[in-house]
């Protein structure tokens, strides 16, 4: 999603002061720390199922 936002913003989205650039950088770092969204869902789903029982 953040990559698409950068493309929509064009060159202004690549400037370090632009919010789109900030969010893209944060998302990239968090995906390295936390894993991909698919991996997170696979880890969290069993925990949620246990909570609902």
C-alpha cells in the first residue's frame, strides 16, 4: 500500500520530508522486524482462536 502511495505522489513522495516517504520507510522496517503480513496472520490466528474458546 505504501509503495502505491509513493507512486501516486510521484517525485514529491520520494522527498524525505513527505509523509508518504515516512510511512513507506516505517512499513519496510516493520516488515523486517515483524515479518510479512501473511506470516503475522499465520502466527496470530491460532492465538485468537484460543482466546475465543
